[in-house]
């Protein structure tokens, strides 16, 4: 039993290290994506500033990002409402364990 627990701990630790590395790479990719959006926004602002006042161009780019942010917020909030924090199957199976153990002790 102890060997199985040690093996399980080692496997979980190995997977946690892999997940941490992958998470770091995803974080760096997110930052790179942020930088792309930042510079694309600046380029759009400059492009619009060629045909209108720079202040209005900046306001248009800001409004576009405000709309995108509002839509993402609404969708994210809706999906968050669908999350059920209670692990239904785990609660069900854990509640069966005492009965199973009682049956095994009686035999």
C-alpha cells in the first residue's frame, strides 16, 4: 500500500511539473498576445488618425475595445453561472464508501 502511495505521489509530482511548465508557456503566450493587440491598436489608431483627428481615432479604437470587453464579460459571466462547484459524482461515490466498508466488515 505504501509503495502504491509513493508511486502515486511521484506520478502526481511529475505531472504537476509538466503542468507548471505548460502554464508558464501559456502565460508567456498570453503576454505576447497582449503585446500584439496593444501594437495593433496603436497601428489602428495611427491609421485612423490619417483620415480624422487623432483624438477621435483614439476614441474609436477605445470604443471598439470597450465593446469587445463587454461582450467577453457577458459571455464569461454566463458561463460562470453554469459552473457547479459541487462534485456530484464524487459526493455520490464517497457516500457509498461507508456502506461498502460495513458490508466488507460483516463478512
